[in-house]
C-alpha cells in the first residue's frame, strides 16, 4: 500500500472535505480524488461517499481511518527519529510558540538553557494556540508553548508553567481605573484596541462580548502586542492582556491593568502529541523547564 494514498485518505476523513484536504496537503483536489479511488480499488471496498458537500465514511472507511491515524503516526515518528540520529539534526528543537505568552519563554530558551546545551538550535514557529496544535498534529513541530484550550489533555501531553487571569489594559486616566475589577458591561462604550483573530485571548474576549450582548467598538487590530501597548498608552482605547504579560507594562507609567469582573482564568505551558516522537534534546528541555520555571 502506498503511504501517500493513506495520508490523502486520512486527511480527507479527518477534515470531512476534499477542498480543505487539498489545501492542507498542498496538492490538487483531483490528485486526492484519484488516489482515494485507487486505494478503494486496491482494497476492494468503498471508503467514503459525499452527502451535501460533506464526506461521509462507510463502515469500512471508519475502520481504515482509525488504523490509518496510528500507521501514519508511526511512520512520521520513525522518520523524525531517524532524522534526529544525524549529527546536525539532533541539536534542533522544532517548537511552536504563541506570541501572547512567548515573552516568558524566550529568555529561558536563549540564555538559561543555552548554558546547559550550548549547541542547541531552534526552529521556531510563531502562531496562535489553535494553529500550533494543528502543526503538532501534522508533525511539523514537536513541541508547542501555548495557552491551554478545553479538552487539550485528552489528545496531548502537557507541562503547565503559567496560570493567571485576563486583565483589561487601560490608560492611567481612564475612568475604568477606579474599579478593582472592571465591569465588562462598561466596555460597551469604550474604543477598543483589539487582538489577533487566531489568539486565545481574542477568542475569550469575543465570548465575553457575546455573552453580554455587546458589539465591540473596534478602532484598530494590531498584529503585535507592543503596538497595542503603544496605542493604549497614547489614550486611544482599551485592550486586554494575560496576567503573565503584566511585567511588559510595569515600567510604563501611562498604563494600568485591572482584572475583569467576569473572572477569566487561563493555564499555559508546553504541549506535545501523546502518540508522537519526542527527540532527546526536546525531552532535556522539558526537564530543564521543570527545574527552572
């Protein structure tokens, strides 16, 4: 059996859509269709059917899908392990880091851990938590450093390093500063410096606005938190940040943070696939983190 055919089938079955599978695999949709038909002919069974533009697995297709996930994981893990046996590759850590919490990790990686492993190199992917989990599933990275999402531990191993609350980020002259905890309803009339759409923080704040029936008065959506800080410091609006980011505004006398009346807690740290291969150098990093964070 051609492993590529199995990969095409698994991707379509997982996403439930040929077009999305083609986008993820970076191949044409007809190539996927032809490969899956060839696989069906080879096995002598029908694996899937279309119904209202969504792919439905047959009984045989569901059985193969469950087995394909494990087969492809084993193949990918074996390939990664062989690559890590190379003299150059075994010092590379492929990690995805969420920008919203990355500031707490970068100093540890590039100063502290380098003293222990001076030859280590990093291939770093900066994405939101959801994007990093997708890359972990695909096997393009081994470790993620993210804000934990619901039910995360059902699919991934985790090492928690942070926890805290979401805070409002305010100019020092904002009338909201007088509250120990900012009532979310008062944000309805405030100009808002919003957050990247892919971030955990944006999704949590979106849910709060929806729960209160508020349409946020967005005036800007920076892609970088430093820009957000500058705009709020200029008195142009309010924003949000995670508790562990408060050190980034400590020395700016124009900025004030307040927790929300709607208490929203979060946990964050490292994640990796339960069935995925983890290189020796990555395991050493996790050991170092447990001892030093």
